[in-house]
C-alpha cells in the first residue's frame, strides 16, 4: 500500500522505470504531483508492470499510488470489453477435487486451461487436492487494467474460499501468491492458513526425490512475471530448483529487478511498444547464451509462444522443466 510517510521523493522509482524516460529530478516531480492528487506524465507512460514498487528503496509502494490515479483518471486506455471479461472471471464455476487427506491443496485460480497439457497428471502433483474456478480467482490481474478497487472488493471472498479448503495451499499462479503474501494486508485482512509458492513446493519435491533426477546441463533465461515484483524474495527457491536439476540461469540484462514485462499487460493497449519489448527481451536472452526461456506465469508463457517460436528459441514452463529432470518428459531443446 502507498505510504507517503516513507517516500523521500528520491525519484529512483521512476528514474529506473523501463518505460518512463525520466531524470531523477523529473521522476521526483512526477511523484510529487501524484501525491498532490494532480495528473502527471507517468499516467500516460505507465504500462502497469509494477517495477517502480520494487525499485523504491524505502518501500513506499509508488505503483499503488500510480494505480489509484490511473483508476481515478481513467488514464490507462484499456478497452472496456476487457474489463467486462475480467468481471466475469469470478463467475467461472468452481470445483474442488479432493486428494489425500495428509497432502496440501493446489490452487489453480482460473488458469487450468493455460497451463501445459498433462501438468496435473504429473507425479509432482499426485494426491493433491485441486481447487479451481472463480472462487479462487485472486483478482491481481485487474492492476493491468489500471484498476485497484476490484482487488479490495474481492479480497475477502477470495480468502474465505481458501480458508474453506481446510489445509495448506500451494499457489500455482504467481498472482495468487502475490495477493496472499503481499496485497491482502493492504486491505486489513489476515491469512489464517499455511501456504507456499509453487517454487517452494517444487524445490521441496525435488529435494525429496534427488535419486530420480537426471541433471539437464542446460543454460536458460528466466521470464520473471510482473506479480513477482511484490514477492522477489522467493527467487531463492527458483535458484535452488535450477541447482538441483542441473540448470544454469544465465546472467543477462533483463532479469531480477531489471526484468522486462512479457507485455501481456499492455499488448492490447500499446501494441507497437509490446512487440518491441518482446523483441528486446528475447534478443537479450539469446545474446546471453540461453538455450531456452523458462516461464512461470501462464500469460507470459502464452504471449511469448509466437515470438520465441519465430526465433527458434525453446520456451519451457517451469513444471515441464522439472518433469524433464524427473524423466516424465523428453528433454526438448
């Protein structure tokens, strides 16, 4: 949540914005205008990638300030039809398929149709209770429509649905983990259940099944989702996964704090910028010596399918990468 008391108007957040082009002084002036409730140039440049909040050295959460102003002014030129589509997500039929009583639940949000075929049949998730549908829709995606109020509106029903599962929860969707681990407290809610990110779960599974792992000896680039800006500390689990399965994460310009949005957030709003961003991102991965691009977010995976295929650059979902190491899938390069 935006905290004006933490902001010292240093300007670092927007000076580093990948889409802004502000000097530090100009950046500070942009934040000052927003703090005064005035429109600022950043509202016409923001693509909702959340980077400014991670860049902020005082943790004042400037993206929350920007997002509130985007909603108030309607500055993000999203098609109203897209908002209508999102408004229907919570109405998607929900279901819970019970698994072993001593195992956690896997929450899929509304992403079942976007994850790789066969994922849920993998030994990785055998015996887990599977929860999916509108009741488990986290609503984080609304930020990419320039909206913050739907998150607050839907937060309580979302938490209540998860509580109803009555067990530890593994979040398959990075957005859901961001909502529970970072955003829920903005709305004054507690999280009365144990939970883990998919990365932590995969790390633990691989640790417990070391004898079955065949090291992949592969160099990869990682496509970090925008929602990970809220929870960057979990990257340590990804690095442990890579170590366990013999994968090298190549150093490159657009990783970690400097990651580029896949452009799903703004591809329909600024299509030319989205195409250029995708090309810059893929060029960087290839020039860094990566043999494949590893994805976590279903939308990143879907949006980057065409441009990576056009470059002959394999794209591998993180769960499929683990399945390769476990011998469930052929190694595809």
